[in-house]
C-alpha cells in the first residue's frame, strides 16, 4: 500500500465522525469519550483524540487510526477497509493498488447485468407469459415491473448458460457469479429455472445477486444467490439502491421479503427495504445509519415473526438509534396490505411504538406481573436486554421505567443489572429456566444430528428463551462454528458458554436427542391443538367440521412424533 493513498484516506476523514457512527461520544477535556466497542464495560474508557486522529482504550488497550478502527469494528482485512473508505470518499486508487482480480470482479458484474437483461427479456417473451400474467394478477403495474427489472428464468437447464456464452461470459465466471451450479459429472446447469427473478442491485448500481420466486408450488419458494466475491447478504438490503434518497428525507421501513417491497412500491410506498434471506443484523443497522436514524421494523404477528422481531432489535442495543416496531395482524403481510388495504398499512405504521416500548410491553403481556413468578420472569428478561445497552443515559432511563412498572426499588434493579450487591445478575438469569430448552440448546452445540432436527422440524422459533432461539437461528444460518466465526455476535457466544456449562446429557446422546426433540415437537402440537379447540368453540357449524377434521389430523400426527424423529435421524 503506497503511503500517499493511506495519507489521502487519513486526511479526508475526521476520526471523530467515523467513530461516532458506532460509538456515542462525549467531549471531556481535550478528548472524546465513550464506551469501548471492543470489550464490555459500564464506564467509558475509550477515547478519541481529534488532534492526533487516533483512538485508544484504557481498558482493552486497542488503539489506532481511522483505518484500524474500521478493520476492528467490521472485521475487515486491511485491503477491504481501505477499499471501503476509498469508495465512500470517492478516492481513486492507483492502478497497481487495485485488487489483482479486478478483471474477474468486472466480469462477474458483467455476467450479472447480462443475466438481468436476459431474464427481463424472457418475461416479455412467450416463454415468460405465465410469469408475466402472474405478476399482473398480483396487481403490479408495468412501470413497477420495469423499475425493479423483474424478469423470468425459463424452465430450462441451460438457457442462461447459452445466452452468457453468446455474450462472452465464460462458464467459470457464470459459476463464480452464482448463476450456475456445477454438475458432479462435469459441466454446469442454470441455478434458476421457472422462477420470477428479482435482481439484487448494490448501492453502486451493480447487479450482485438474484432472488427467484417459484411458480409451480415447489420448494424452496424463494431461491437466493449464494455469496460470491461481489455479494455478502449481510451487507446488502433489497431496494436500498432505489430508495436511499427518499430514505434520507423520510426514514426507512424494513420488511421481510422481495414481494413486500415491490408491492408496497407499486402502491406508492417506496421508502422500504428488505434483508436478503438472512436475519436483520448489525451490518444492516450500520448500512442504514449512513442514510437515516428513523427506522421502522415491520414483522409478522405470529410467534416466528415476534421471535424475528426480538432478534432484529438486539442489533440496535449497542447503537444510538432507537427504531420503531410495527407488528402486523396474524395472517397478513405487507404484500396483502399493499394490494388490498393501503389505509390499513399506513395505520399500522402510525401505531408503531419505540423499540423499548415494544420490548417492555411484550414481556408484561407474556407474564403476570401481579404474581411473584411472573414478576421474576419479567425482571429476568428485561434486565438481560438492558444490560446490553451501551448508552449510559438510556440505560438509566430504562432502569427507572422497569422500577416504575414492577414496583421494585430502583436500587435493586440497578444492582441486578450491574451485577453488584447481594443479588447477582447471574443468579437472576437461572430463574424460570426451562430444562427442556436448555438441554436441546446444549445438544445443538454438541451434535450435528440435533441441528438436523432443528432444521427439519423448523424448531428454532419454538424456544421461549429468546437467547437460545437466537443461538439456534444463528447456527442454522452459519453452522456450528461459534468459536471460530469472526462475525458471531457476543450474545450468541455467551449463550453457548452458559449452555455448555450445564449438566447432561448423560448416557446415550441419540436417545436423549430423540426424547428432547420429541417433547419440543409435542409442545408445538399441543399449542396448535389448544388454539384449534378454542376456535372450534366459537365457530359456526360449517367451519367447525373443517376444524374438527384438522384437529383429528393433528392428533394422529402427534402420536407419530417418535416415528417422525426416527425417520429424520435415519437408522444407525
């Protein structure tokens, strides 16, 4: 790296501005102080010296300049940090400083653009008539279809490959771009077939990936590009390229799917983005923070949606942004509202509450604060959230609110959160723990068969313990590589350590897994059966017959749980 490039970067940026995107700083004396982003602390020991353009932490001893800060906070290599800072500042890199694979990256971008144009042309061709009719039946206007460059991948094994070859794109580049899949016998075939195609375009206007929606009811319903040299799903948000200027002035709404975004834009609501087949994460928060601090998260109202909401909100605990939360009525999604009831959509956004109002209200709804056990459960949940907040003033206000709503002395709550006094926070954590969930959580960490069961039966959303639910979701997405995965969130590591410190399982681990997984699955069936029984009691006779048929089927399925578990594990 030539010194003149490094000097240009350091002279362009004010380290206080860069650090302030990640840390709340307050000026005291000749330095700016804040809570260190590299280790946990309650009192600020992290300093930024504006005159020297350096940072230093008196606690963990981390130090450096603006480039070092970006490397450490984002987990980037030196080259990646320099590239990011240059791109953001518009600093040109000398030719010899540009990555050696620049020609390959350009070829991948070219492949993405050619693929997008091909899919768009196919949508308007006879081969794409079913897909086009489907989009029109969903109420999409031509201008919306064009604005999002929505296309169609033909139901053929090599239609795209042939087209790319004609346009000078080698098979290896198409494969590296995630557009094809390698055959075991040699050669390649199209990854996307008989799907409506949504191109993923980065902030630079490059086509970096695709999402494909199936047309024939097969699975998976949505198929996304794999990660490639130009695409990391945790660093991209769908539609940010189109909406960023609008977002700067009016804030952003985050939804869950491509069609949610497209349908809302079709109805005239364009300041909306979606995560790409992954949970909303810290990188997404940092990305949006560049454009706005007004963020509203919209999630489904079912149990899975609420769990997803809590996981998303955790990403804001260390940020100075407090998002708003809107929960949809069960059975409805933004796509439905955009097509049928935009007034209802606007009303839901108007009723959105702040993150902490939502977190408090959810806990108090779930537990009876008039009873001792309920109050303990509320304390356990909310102190575990508050303890992750880095902003001292905000934490102080949250402690006060928890004291007012529970009637427990503020000093007691402060001791719980800070781990001081006679009652330690670690003691509170074990209140109302569920041994079943603890054991299943531990097995997920120890046994890949447990991860298989978790995936096959979609049990990640069944955990009542939000920490274990978050851990389970993370393992499903990234694999069981908590200790050696640089992007693993600290709260996931802590949960894993706690679970691994618990006793058991003893004896035959496979038998223990079958028992625990069966009980978790039975719990889901029991809940569904109870909800169904409640619905039967208030339904008309015609609907009752259908519900009773459904209930009979669920009862039979519940009896077969051991068989389902055995089949999923496979015989040994």
